[in-house]
C-alpha cells in the first residue's frame, strides 16, 4: 500500500466532525403523539378557550399552526365517544361536558340552574338575530319598553356589548352580541345560531345563572336613548 492509499487520521476526524455538524443541523422529527398529550393537558386545565396561536406557544415555535390544527382534529376524534368533548368555539378550542351529561352534574352543583325572564330572552334574541340594534330598536320589536336592568344584566353577563352610538338625537348606544355569547352557546360564528325557538334550550345548557329582571309594565311610547 502506498502513501496515497493510506487514510489520513486528520482527514477521518474532519469527516466525522462534518457528519456530526450535518446531523445537528437536521431538525428533530416532530413527535405528534407528545404534541397531542401537551395540547390535551393545556386544554383540560384552561378555564377559557385557547386559540391556535396560544397553543403554538407551548412548543416555542417548533410546531407550526397547521400541525397544531391537525393534532386538534385528531384529539377531537379521540374524545368524540366520551362524555367530554373537544370543540371549536368563537374564541378558540376547549373541552366541555356534553349536554346529555350536564344535567347529571347539575344535581350536585352549588349553582342554581339558569332561569331567564321573558324580557331577558326576548331582548337577547332580538340583539342576536337583528344586531346591531339600539334600545329603541328592541322596544319597537317587543312593543313595550325595555328596562335598563334587563340590558345591564346581559352586558354584565358578557353576552352583549356596546359597539358604538347611532348618529341620531340622543346618540343611543348600539348593541351587539359578544364572543363570549358564542362561546357559551358552543358556536364559532353567528351563522351557527340555532332557530329562535331553540334558543331557550341552548341557553339552558349554560351553567352560570343570569339575573332575571322584570320588564317595566308600561304601554307608553318609548323614546330612543342610551340605557
């Protein structure tokens, strides 16, 4: 064997170092099963829905949004036959007890089942299906005056909010529903609102109670004004 055919030890070391550097530059494969378990833990422990962007932060940029969505769908399928389901709502993704099982949990809950006055239901329905509306618009549809406590109760519940003021005498407040309203009804958008006659049963599945102020007993024509 001549000198040219011999392997130079220094060359061997350089080749090993180069191979090692190449291996270090290759991204580690994504363990989607671990991603699934992390997402599951985060969503089960979260008090509010989490967006894909928030969930992406769990992995410090190592998992992109498309993979997050892919795993969420897999996780949703995994839980589909259980009493708890993973569902997308307006504010993100969350776990919730299926309605068929919520009635059993209500029996040991410290909170009273929600009860809604006719005034509250009618006012909420008008805002939901006709928004944006003013107090005067609501009164025109209902045919009676709407008491400030009724609107205030819905605002405090987080289901409606003031989104502006109409450019008319008195500059009345304009109301619309919120993301929380959609979240509580397990909806992603207003297009998914149930038929009006089903709204009561949908609201009955919401665990937190809502005050039920009585409507003002008056037949006097109402004037449009901010509550």
